[in-house]
C-alpha cells in the first residue's frame, strides 16, 4: 500500500475511480479534478495497491467560518493558510471496500492537517444515513468526527477538531434553515455537475407542458452561492417553500414528485 499526493499525471486514474464510485449524474468530471489538483494537489491523497489507484481523499483548506457547498465547485477558494481542512470526497473502488483503505487515507489527511497546524477537518454528510453527493456519517463517527452543525433538511456538517476550538465551523443561517419564498417548485442549481445541463432544461420543458409551477435559478457567482437558502447549491429543489431534495431529477422523477402519473 502506497499513499502519495496527486499530480495531473494521475488525472485519468482519479476520474476512473470516481466513475466506479458514483452514477454519472453524481460524479465529478475530469475537468473538475484537474482544477482541484492544480489548486491543491498537496491536499489530494491517493492510495495505490500493487501500482493501481484504488482510493482517494481530497479537499481544500479554508479560513471561512461559514461553510458553503460552493466550495466543492470552486477550487480557487483554497487558502493554504486556512484553519480548516475540508474533505470533499472519500472514494474507494467497490471491489476494495471493507479493508480499511478509506480509513488509512483519512488518517493520513488528519496527520497532515495536524502537522500543518490546522484547527481541524470538516466534511458534509447526511443526518443518520448516506445520501447523494455526501459522506457516510457512520464511517465518520468511527473515525472520530462529531457534529458541528445541522441543517433543518438533515444535511450535517461534521468536524474533527485537532486543537482547542472556540468557535465551531457552521452553516450560514440561510443554509441552516432552508426555505424558499415562492410557492410551487423552485430549483437552485450550479454548473458543478454536467448533468444539470442535460436535465434542468428537460425538467423545465416538462413542467411547462404539464402546467406545473417551476422557477429555476442558476447560480453563477460566489455571492449568489453564499446566499442560496440551502446547505447544497449543486442542486437544491424546493416545493411550496420546503426543501425536497439535492438529487438531480430526471423529467420522469420530477413528474413523480409533482404527483403526475404517466
């Protein structure tokens, strides 16, 4: 077993592991990984077994006290002098799971963060269970992470303090209590996932065809992302003001949510 930092030469192998770990609609793209490696390659840990990449952990460093989902999409926000090591992904090829590889990688990330004098590590997960785009909370608890903040929609910010922490990292108030002002369906989304390009226009057309009220809001800048009324900005769907899901919807799934039978 060998653990080292990622370089652009590892890009194809990293993208291949991601493709094995996630459905296409949830996987990060090769271009996104290239941006991450260029911005914070020394915070992108790779684990090899017999020369084959089988797992990786990545995430940048931030000094922001209010943590937002936009960080996943903007590698340029990396602050090498920041206090908190964010973890964006903990991925292991399915055939190699259950052998402690993810734990070994995460512990290496923890050791590096401690050696660099960080306050701790943070990661997003779902309260009580694993959800799309988010880490498994049971695994994180086993590795010593505890809850720092919880959104009303069940998305949780977990932390592993490495030093005395006077102020825990937290969600912004609008993310802690997700709520849309408009009635009907409201969708906030970014271009972080290429499948939003494909499905959002189809859902818009389907909603129009069936007379379903739908307002879509594309997030294109940092200020807008920081003020999205949800802890995730990649895809946040509301109905009559209430958060519904962060899972990208196909036209058929959207109709099912709206109660339309085909």
